[in-house]
C-alpha cells in the first residue's frame, strides 16, 4: 500500500476491500489496484520491453493476495495472474518458511521475483546494527533466496534473468513503516560525478567484496588496512550517521549531512526525533517512487512473460491457435481468461469472477464458453455457454465498469459466477482447452504482493 499512498505507508491500504481488514486478519478476498505510472526519462534505457517502447507510461496491476493462515491456496491462485512478484523480507529475521514456499511456487510458474529488504529502521534504531553486520545479513538472506531460485527453476531457460542481483537494481532496501526505500543506483548517482567514475561501474563496486581505501582513494577486492566495504562506506554509513545525528539531536551534524546528500528541508526542521527522521527519509528516498520504478524496470510485461509461461499455462496442444495466441499475448486471438476466484461485494449483492485475460479482448455482453475444473475436451461436462453481463476493473474498494479489456489485464466479470465454483477458463474458442494452474502450496501467514505490468 505504501507504493500508492506514501504519506501514510503504515496506515493506509488501498488494496483493502474492507475497512476493518487490519482488525480481522481472516479475509480471503484478493484485491487489485491498477496504477498508471510515468517512468522518469533517465530510467527508460533500462527497460527491456517488447515491442519497443512508444511511451513512458506503464499500467501496473498490484494484486494483494491477503495471505493469512487459512488462505494458502488463494495465494497460489492469485500468483498465477501475475508475471512478477515483489517479495518483502524482514531484514532481521530473514527467509522464513512462508517466504520460501511462495517463492518456490513463483519460480515453478516462471514468475519473476524482485526483493525488498524491509525493517531497516528497526535494524538501525532498535538493534543498533553496524553497517558491516547489516551487509552480512543482507548477503546471507540474498544467497538463500538465489539458492531457492536456482533449485526450483532448473526447467526455466530464462533462470539467469530471475537471479536477484543488487547491482542490477533488483533489490530494494528500506522501511515501509517509515516510508523510505532505495536501490544501489540512487547512491551511484550521488557519488559517480564526485569520484569521476561511470555509474554502471560504481554500482558493481557498491556490492560484494569491493573495498575502498579512504587514504589512497583506490578500490580493492580484499580488505586492507583503512579500507571499508563499498556498500558500507557509501550506502549504509551515510544512512546510519544521519539516523544517529537526528536521534541524538545533533542539528549541526545532520544539517551538514543533508547538504552533502543534497537533501533540501525547510518545515521539517521544526520537528525532532523519530518524526523528523521519518520526514527526512521519506523526502530523500520516497518508497513509492523506487518501488514502482523497480517494478517497471525489472518485471516483465505480459508480451514478454507469456512467451515463456504459455507452455505451463495451457493444457491443450502447444501448436494450436489458442496456445500461439496466449504465447504472443495477441489481442486479435480467441478470448482466453483464467478465473482464479469468485469475489463477493461487501453486501453480497454481486459476485465478480476475478481473473486475467491471457488472449483476445473481453467485451460487454460477449457470448462465451465457461470451462469448469472438470471440463473434458469434446464433452459437455462442466461446460456452460453464457453471456458476460458486465466487465469491470477492480480497484481495491472501488469498481470501474468498462466496455472491453485487452489481454494482459486483470478484470472482474459479472454474470458467470454461478457456473464456476472453483477456478476455470472463459473462452470464445470452440476447441480451446483449459488454462490450468496448480494451487498446491503449504500453509503460511505472511502477506505477499504480486505484480503484473502492461
């Protein structure tokens, strides 16, 4: 939610479909927020999209699975709608069973991950981590994550693109509670001109075993007397020093640090302590900007992702027109929608079939074939032919009616819920087979956000 409302990251949850979700952690209804985000021009060169970009605007569908103790299967079904996953990990406790389970499921479905190391505020303020200790914690967690990715992605020819690398900006560090976050690139931008070094080269030096000598102003790959790890010296030290100066009310010291880091503050200086710290960090490193930018740069569009995911999704022959249409994310192909969940409105007056369009265009009042989980090609068991009464975009608490929606998008359909007790497929093709997704996943209680970008 912090990526949407940065001023109340720890309070406002735009994907909540009920106002009391925080008090009732047993809700199971997934929710979506669609965000139109304009990527800053300086980042466009990092985006690998097909076809070539003709705009700097991107549509990001954020899917909140609302994963709780008794909703593990819901999370797996929601995961199938996305092409990317944002995994938020407590930088103190590390990779728990919940995180490993959902990551395994994502890698098996060829859903690309990015990583957020959360709770840095607690590590620095409460537990008093020194920069080197915090780096070692990050490194240990990252190695565990990448081991899981390589272990469960051995059937994926794109697995090298799934490995999470901080020097490629696929790792975010920060605090959602305090509303700030960063990648290594922000600090490479700060120091590149100061030390007359290329940004790309500096980014590689700001992670791993690269040490900088304050005396000789040179880099080495082994620690020498007077040298400090690049990530600690240029990333963690400034943050740690700023934290300590603000919390100790050393105004002259933190004012000098703000000037060195080009952080402009005015009204904020009337505050003090933790409130001042939060205001300054949010102004310097706003979490919403960095999260959305990282998602756009590193997570694939449907056009890219469906090329390598189609063979896992479609149950039919991998040479028929339906498969080829899914694989190319073709809006002119037969309609293929995977419905993952039936969602009631708050007053139970309507039910929405919640799913993703993988091929074609879904239209208002369209005549479609509904393939239930027990559908067998060539037979009429679990097959219904009905009209879609209404098509909507689901925006958390809000519903926006729409006449048509192209492939690659998430939608809600009205008029078909009574024919789908379990997940199923909507199609206009008479010979199409089902989109099949495994919902096998162990029980856990962590909340995960899935991302789909178009």
